[in-house]
């Protein structure tokens, strides 16, 4: 259908109004010296968003890490960097998240987060400071405000474009959605430039940004290879939301206009004692992953996934990625209803699904039920097997198994074994489950990489993890007297 002239004129008028608002919302950022469009999120709005979302971030990541001395140390380093920025009076808050993932990000209004997994990977204070400085750069450059304002334009204007140019509206909307998923490469480069500025002004060695990024890349490669997804390192940890490359960071270092400082700080001696004793990998309060086994000492449950699957623990659920896109999700039902597991499965849990072959079963002597269905996902159609296990009148645990239809038959036996491996732990068995901790010890004469790396996993990547976290070439034995990170139960 060809739009009427009146409709086209109305659409163009709306575009002119939006363009006028955009021009009014453009301002020169004092840090970057460039104009940026932030018209739909004021600095006051940014502070409000940060305050409101901070509790949600803590809930999503399983709370802040409960080490007051470490939290105070990160806050102290972060504030020293923030004082070097163009907004030294902005009240920044730096939080260590209780997560083993290697991650860092910032909310509008000065809320900056790093995980204890990232602190374990960093080798000195300068590398940690480089991460904090980069996130401070995002806040000072108001990148979140830019993304939000651009999303408003994308959501509000592209439907009008659709009236005029038809299918181009859908393309514009897809492009806006993809752009808003993470910071752009230009914004990442801008934050690197600002990070170098703040690091240098605070007396740190700005090259720590590049040395940490090299370790982060190796860590992501190991994670990708261990998951059977070699070549997808940019989808793991920080790289998923921060599309940075080592050459761009080195370019930011080369283009830095800050005057070089004599004897820049790395702060290894100050840093390592601060992380000595820190939890490594999972928090026992959230459950523990040991190879293909998940066990929760408080809830006293355990199960094992098939070979070829990689377990990952989260604050709300446990996931296991398998071959050919197979996925296992384990969680605890939030508000279980129904007298039997079968009632729960066929009732509220499966609402909206067309179930096939629902049946009552017994697992570990407990009332359980199973059924299957077919669903559509972003990766195409999937067969879904549901299993519900009632432990008591108020507790139901759930398995969700997802497989591509052409692989379901091959995965069926592994799914069955996983479901029937679920069992309740005895008091003594649960008490033996302890969290791993990162320890800093001095390398002794006769030490071997085999002994020192023993806590870094039971797979083929153990030696690479140990070398990377200790800034060592693979296979290198630390020199006698050298501080070295090890993992102990």
C-alpha cells in the first residue's frame, strides 16, 4: 500500500521533531572533548538508575563478597582513580561481587563492579586499577546515557520510518537492538583512552591494561576450549560485553597524551596479600561444581552430568552445556504447588506447553515425575524433557533437558542417568564439602608445576590456568622465593 501524502508529511514532521530534540540533547563531554547525544538521560537520572539497580545487581550475582578488608581496599584504589577524572566529586561506589566469573562493569551514576574471579586473575594492583579505570571511563563518558538515548530514538522513530520505507523499519530495529547489547568498539576505545589517563595520573603503570587484557584473552580461550567451543573466546566473560582487542588497547597507550611518569607503580607486593585466602570458584553457600558433579552442602543434594558436558553454577540455577547445543538446567522450584510431583509438573510449571507422556517415577526413593514437549528457541526447534523431584512438602527440584531433535535419541540415556543420579547427601557427606581458596605461598626449591597446579582442575587445561594466573610462560616452574598463587580446599 502506498502511504498518503498527509501520512508522509506527518511522519517527516515527527522525524524533524525528534531530530530537533536530538540536537538539543547533544553536549560536549568534558572528558572526551566530543559531542554526545544524552538527551533522554540526565546526570540526575543516571544517579537514580544506579541507586535503583544496585540491589538488583547484588541479587543477580549472589551478593557482594563478604570480606570487609578486601572491599575497603578496592574502594580505596577506585576512589583514588576517580579523583583523577573530570568529575572528581562524583560519589563512586566500588563493589566486589561474589562470583567466580571474570567480569567487570559499571552502572550509570558511578556504581562500578568487579568479581572476585577477576581479582584472582589480576597479578598486581595496577592490573586491577586498569580494570577500574576503564569502567570509570564508561561512567565519565556517559556511555550508558548515550545507549539509552539512542534506544529511545530507535524505538520511537523507526516505526515512523516504517510508514515511509516499509521493511527498512525492521532492519533499523534489529540494528538498534544489536548495537545496544554491548558497548560499541568506539566507546570501548574511548574508555581505554580515559583509563590510561586516570591510571597515569594516579601513578600506575598504564601498560597494566595491556598485560591484564592478554591474560583475560588466554583465560577466555581456555574456557572456550574446555567447553568444546574453540574459536569463540570473545563470547566468554568480559569479552561478551566489552568488545576489546589488544591492538586497540596498545593504540590507546601509544596515543595517550599524559606525560610519562618515572617509576610507575605495579603494586604486586601490596596486592597479593589482599587476595590471599579469597574464595576461588564456587561459594559453598551457592553449591559446588567439581568436574561433572554438582553438590550443595546446605541443601544436601548432588547429581552428575554426562561426559562432554560443562557445568556452570549461578545464583539461581545450574547449567550444563553439552555437545550439539544440548543444555541441562537444574534449579529449585520457587513456589511448588500440588500434592504430587506429577501434579506440579502438569500444572503450573508446564503452563503453555503441550506435554507428551507424563508419568510418575521414583528417584532416590522420592516422588518424581517426567514428561516431554517441543519448543522453539533462538537456535531452532528443541525437544524438552522435564523432570520434577519432590523432596518434601515445600521443596521440588527440577531438571530441564534441551536437545536438537536430531540428537535427542543419542542424548536420552545421558539425560536419564543425570536425573537418576540425583540423591540427598548425608550429614557427614555434606560436611566434607568445602570451598576452594586462593592462597599465596612462596615457591620452594624442588617445587613442580604438577604439584603447584593441582587445585586448578582435573582436566587438560590445569597447567595453562596455573601459568596464566601466575604470569608464567606455560610449563615454567616459579623461581625459588617467588610468590605464587595456588588453590587449596
